C-alpha cells in the first residue's frame, strides 16, 4: 500500500511540475514587465490550468500526509532503540563483579 502511494505521489509531483510550467507567466514578480494593456487581463478569473494546478497540489499534499501516516503506523509496531540495545547487551557475556 505504501509503495502504491509513493508511486502516485511521484506521478502527482511530475504532473504538478508540468502543469506549473505550462502556465503563462504573469510577469509581475517585482513590477517588471507589466504594461497597462496586460494588467487587466492578468487579473482575470482563474483559468483551467490554475484550477487544475490547485487540485493536483491538494491531491499531492493529501497523498504525502497519507504516506506519513502509514509509515508512522509501521514504526509503532517496532521496538524502541533502547529496547533493542538492552536485548543486544543481554546476549553479551557479563563481567563478574569483585567483592
């Protein structure tokens, strides 16, 4: 199950990168490259790509959280580091204590 979610997460990441790169640059990062003619068109209602980007991003986040939740459940079943260390030390020969 975890491997399937990791595969889906990788696919979502690749699709998210491609969709972001396909979007048109608005060019208003620091006020550079913005003309008066282009200013009103950049503030228009969200296009298909922006809506699709938000959906893919939400799915990516949900999938990432699910992977973390599944991996944490698997970690709870294992022993702690201290318990493992105690088991390893119990197999070693003990030094006799002097009186």
